[in-house]
C-alpha cells in the first residue's frame, strides 16, 4: 500500500508546524522521518493516522484520502504506534494487545480462535508471552512500548506509522522491534532520533527542520557531515561500515568521537 503526502501543511496558533510537505512511500518501503526536536515529525505523522487534520494538502493511502475513509476501514489498513501510552489502562497486557483485533470484528464480538492465535503470536514476537496477564499499568516504559507495538502487529495492517518506537527500549529490544517491522513487509513510516538505526533499517530517510523537508533520499545520500552540521548543528563524521555498507554517524565531542 502506498502512502502519498501531497503538499501537506499544519498551522496552529499562527505557526506552521508542517509547511507544504510532499513525499511518497512505496508499497513495502520503510521510510525514516528524522530531524531535531520541533522539526514537525510527530505532527506530520498525526496527519497520516488522522489525529490532526491538515490545514492544507492531502494524505492518501493507495490514492484514497484518509480523511474520507470510514474509520474502521482505515484501521484495517493502517496501525499507529505512538510515543505516549495513552494513559495507564486497567487491563492486562493480553487485553491491550487484543485491542488490535477490534477493527476486524463487529460490535460486542468476542475473540475467536483466529483472534487468539494472532494475539498470542504478537505477544511472542515482542517477547511478552510471559507477561500476557500482567497489569499493563505496572509494566516498565519499555514493556509498555513493546505491548503497543504488539497491539499494532495484531491489527494486521498493510501500513504502519511509528513515532519513536524505540523509546524506552533497551538495545536488544530496539533491534528486535525494528527487525520485526522490517520483516513484515508492510509500508512503514517511522520517526527516529537515532540516525544509525534509521540508516540500518530504513530504505530512505526524510530529514525535516522547522516543518519543512530539507533532504529526502537513501541514508548514504542524506546523512552527510554537511547536512548534520546544517540541521543538527553538530560536528559529525560519517563512515561506511566495511561489512554492511551502512553509513554510521559519529559525533565529535571535545576532540573525541561519540557514535550516534
């Protein structure tokens, strides 16, 4: 499923949070949204999953305006994983993940064998099977994040929108989560602060600053010392990993180098 952003702007309180952004994400492609705090990444993502209506432009899924689609049909096609948990649910982890099946059922339908199998698979893939009946509100931040990714996985969408999905996760679960999304073969738009993760897992990187797209292309084309100096105001070195061929960003700090 393709995602098309056509000349999208979001203006709030007389300020442009997103200004005339256009891009297209091909079916099965994984696109990273990068940029400093306040660049407009989260606001742009909100227009994709209909949490924020654009003041200009359109967002299309396979050519259809998401704001004209019935909510249930959109939820069957697109799942969102947000930075915030949406509050502390008085539910078990299993119940939270099972919420991902809601778009596929009629009102008041219970879980059938297919639903239970899909939820169990999502829990297993996010390393949560042992916490299935733990209270969600007693989980650590990283465990909650994994449960929310599992909920999106249980939704079985063709498109995923993820806003900093590796927040709160330890290094192993960061890798697991991004490997999982990559391996699903879905169309994915992922906001990431970690540029090395973006380079390793995403086909292209879209760098935003002050609500505008300043660079869009492959990690090797986009992640250059000049761009990092311009957008992030940092002195950085970019080297190609000799085994993977993936760009790696290292920051120079007081004469030393710190890998991003």
